[in-house]
C-alpha cells in the first residue's frame, strides 16, 4: 500500500509541475508581445511590459538615458535606462529616430503626477 501511495504522489507532483510549466510559458509568451502604448495606464504601475517604437528626445543625465518611445508617431511613453542597467546592456542603438523595444517595469514618475514611464531592464533592437 505504501508503494502505491508514493506512486500516486509522484504522479500528482508530475501533473502539477506540467501545469505550472504550461501556465508560466503562456504568461511569458504574453509578456513577449509589445504592449500598445495607448493602453498603458496607472493601473499598470508595477507590472512588466514590452514597448516598441522610435526613440525621441534622447538625453543623457549622469549616465542615465532619458527619452520617449513613440509608436506610429501617435502615442508615446517616457523611458529611462539607468546607468547601472546601461553599463551591462548594449545601449549603442538608443539614438534619436532609431526603433527599439524595451522590456521593463511601468512606474509613475514623479510620484503622484499621473505620468507613467517604463524603466528598462532589457533593450532589443
């Protein structure tokens, strides 16, 4: 009886593991699709997103890259690549007019302003 219980427990763990893998891969696939900038709002603060578009208004402030990303020239979002992140990424393609995709976290900055930005953790060209 004990051997059968161990087998059932192993089977249950295997099924649970497969379910977790399935749902986590579905979430990762969804996160890999770029967000439509116009749909991002304060409700998304703290969540991860991927945004793609053209770089505009690029400024370098103490090694931090500050700019906007515009998609289809109609909607834009402020973006920042902090110097600690820039030092480990290839940011050479972040130039005015270049198309980039950023993966990062949506934040409100300055706090209480109602303005959202994406804080990049990865840059894709």
